C-alpha cells in the first residue's frame, strides 16, 4: 500500500470515528434531556397534588 493510500485510509478512519463519537454524544444528550423532562413533569405533578391536598385540608379545618 502506498504512503498516500495509507494516509487517506487513516483520514477516513478518523472521520468515521469522529462521526461515531458525535452520534454517541448526541444520543447521551437526548437521553439525559428526556430524563430531566420526565423527572420535572413528575415533580410538578407531585407538587400540584400536594398543593391540592393542602387546600382541601384547609377547607375542612375549622378556623
């Protein structure tokens, strides 16, 4: 294999590796973002239920 062919092959391999790493990073980012959104939604739902419960308890408690 000639020197130019080897360099070209190494450049192609480096580009393929870079693309694979970028895809892995993008997948990791979207996974983390989804987890944060789901957790945030669950936290908000729990807070809403607690607030609703507190207001209902306040309505039935004599002053």
